[in-house]
C-alpha cells in the first residue's frame, strides 16, 4: 500500500445500501489487496486482470456464507464489512485456504496472493461513504500482512480468538502513519488445502434431433515437445465427450474436426466445411511439472470471441488434473452456448418450427421479468403444441411454472403443481438421457415432498452428466428438503462458485434458506441480498430476509422488510405461504414460521365478520 498522508485505496468506500442519513455502527472490517499486483500487471495486464476477477468470484460465496458484504471493489482489492468479528476472521481463513489451493495449481510467476487486514470498531456511514479511524486501521493492517495470510488487530483478536480453528502469531505492537496509538497485531498465513477428489465420468449418447446449434471442437494445439501430443489430443477428446452430454446442441465427433489438425485454415472456412455454428479452439503448453491450457469459444461467421479461459495446473495426478480442466471448460462453454443461442436473432423464415418457438421463449426467459416469463410460458406452450416430442420445452416450461410460483407471480394451485410434475415426467420420458430433464424432475419431487424419488432422480442426473453443475445443485435441494443443510450449503456454494448466472437455478435464495435453518442469520441476509440484486421482487428472498432480521432481534428492520414484502405481495399470509413447503423436518418448518410471525407477516387471511345487528337488518 502507498505510504502517504492520504488514505490509500481502501480509505473511503461507498455503501450502496445507505439510506442517505449519517449512521454510526459497530462492524468488522476486512481490507484486501494483491501482493505484487503492479509487477504482475506490467508483465501480463489482461491475464492478471482476468485471474484477479476469477479469484474474486471464487471467494465471493465464502464472504456471503459468513454474513459479509462487499462494500467496494478496487483495481487490486476489495473492502468487506461483517456484522461479527468471528464471521470476518473465519471468512478470512476460508478465503486464504481456498486461495492457497488455487495457487497450488499455478506456475510461480502467476501465483496471486491476497493480503488481508482485519479490525473491528465504529464506522460512520454518511450518504454513500463510510469512514473512520477503525476503517483506516484495517487498511494499515493489510499492509503488514504476509502474502496469503492476514493481520488482525489485538482488539479484534481478543474477541475472536476463542472461536478460531487455527493458531495465530503475536507480531507485537505496530505504529502506523496517521494512527495516533500503537496497534497490537496478530498474524496468520495459510499453508494450503488438499485437492478435491476427481469426479467420475460416464459415457452417454444423446438424441440430436432438435439441437440445431452445431459445436465443433478443434484439436488443441500442442505448444510443447512432440512427446506431449497425447495430452492435447486427449484433452480435446475429453472435451468433445463432456459437451456431448448436454441435450441442447449437437457436438461434432472427433472424425469431423481432427482432419484440420495442423492445417492453417481460417475458422470461418472450417466452420462452413463442417457446418458448425460455434467452434472451440485452444492450446496446451507444458513446462516441467506445470500445464497451461487456454481455450476460446468463437462464432466463426462473425469472428466474435464469445468466451475465453486459461487454466494453469500442476500435473500431479495426471488423470485427475485432466478431468478437472475438462470439467471447468465444459461447464463454462456449455453455459455460454445456451446464452448465445437465446440471444441470437430470429431466423427470417415463414416455416416456424417448434425449435424456433422454443428459442424465442428462451430469449424472454433470460430477461427474468414477470412480463418476459409470461411471454416465455406462451412460447414454450406453442413449441410443445407444434411438436409434443420436444423434451427440452417441457423441462423449461416446468421450470418456469415453479419459479413463477416461488417468485409470487402466480398462485400455486394443486393444478399448477400437477402440471409441473407431468411436464417434468414427460421431459424425462422423451429424453431419458438428459441430465437437465432429470434435474427438473428431481426438483419437482423435492418441492412436493417426495424425498426418495427426488434423490433418485438427482443422482441419475449427476450420473448422466458429471459435468452438469446444475444437477449437483439440485442434489443439494434434495439434501435441503430432508434437513441436511450443511451438505446442501456445500453443493449450493459449489454451484454458485462455478456458475451463478444461470437463471434456471436460484442458488442465492436456496443458500439463504439453508443458513436460516442452521440459525446463521447473518449469512442468510447476505445471500438474500445477493438474490435481491438479481430479482428485487423475489418473494421468497424478501420473506427469508424479514424472518432472519426478526430472529436477530432487529425489530425495526424486520418490520420495514415485512412492509416491503407485503407491499409487493399484499395477499400473502403465513398459512398460505407455507402451504407450498413440504420439508421433512417439522422443526424446520416451525422455525421458519416463527421467524415470519416475529417479523409481522399476517398469520392468515383477514375476513370481515358482520355483526348480529347488521345481519338482522339485512335479513
């Protein structure tokens, strides 16, 4: 950090949630930056910026899980606020442990290490700014933290020490510029974390009837010795296999793309020759025990680069490393292809097919407004009417109906739930090798309280496509409804970490409920806030926020949150709301009910009862 009279980087930060009046509150502050960031930017500006954003996205769920919020992102760091110093310290340990694991796979010159400063005290929020000596101290502490570790003030350490799972080192008193009194400092540095076990793979061949997008995976270029050719070819074949497990598009076989290996042919000409809508190309470079893989997804007709990624790994367990890279590549690319297809311009044709109707519905679905979801429902129904065998349209229609109920946009009648179940079952019957179809069937069973059927369908989805993050998240829903909330949080957070942009899955809202039922109310509020950023009128996120605030004893805020909830959904009451919840553990339902009632949500629909006099007069 710069050593000047003015506060460096983290000095003053905007509070996006400020109400416009000055407020003083007790808070735990975490300030972070990247050690050696300027040097890294000097050698590879684009790569360093991309890596920093990827690391920041990976640790974001940890911040939310511990009740924190991001106050400000800077060029090479960020400022966080936590309601609890214990939550702040635990989040710091978890973040640095995760970063140690991520860095373990990177070459030395690409290692990116955060330094964290942690302090607690009064902060002053005025309009959109927060400031005060205690913010300044967190900034100064960050400057003395070791890369990959944190420095915490003695004051904060005294409050948190009994709850920390790791030993800290007393670094003595430090004098900081513009801070009057010396500050006692304790430090900790992560030593790393074990690698995750590789996922199992299972081959499957899917029907290609309606997947009009055609994807070609060109042989990855080997930039190392000829003896390493086997790895680049093997990675290409694995990626073809992983992408072919998706039921949305067609993936060309190895025989279609490998003839172009080593040929200096433009991607546009290749695409025309093999009739590919999208092409994936990349390279592999090996240096000692390190492997670097780069890849990009392009629309060859326009030359537009839709996505690019880079993965640096230690070779270690060779097949585990190759499987991890394949998983990350396929997850990222599959999502981008669906998004690109949904936003593609409509075809100029008088022959309106079921697939055309479906894609137009998908474009509305991605906008996630009430009006667009209504339009998407109509278009998905049209697609099914044109071709009742279009499995994916049944799956999306079931998804959108359930979400419309959960958002509070339509009334959840027994007829609606029965139709959603029928749609999900039909989707599986039409395409029994679609992991998405089985995921939606599992989700529907889980919400209806069919616990064993839900778990069976979720496991089938994961087995059909181990690369499908959505399927693993739906497996988390199965754990959630039977009360296994820690297992659910792990799966929800993993899904959110790898891809939090797919509107089919509401990982933030689900995480909010899981944390609430574990009585981790600060984390509930963080995840609810995350969901409300995406959809400000999300009924369940508004409800769980009000319940969590009430359980924390923040009565005024709970009352205000309930006012927002009831303002958006004036007919809502506790009895009606809970009618759609079929959780296995009665104590979970009772705990949620208690929070809603504490927050002031009406118990039941109010009805006017005529007096005896009035009834007599009208008789």
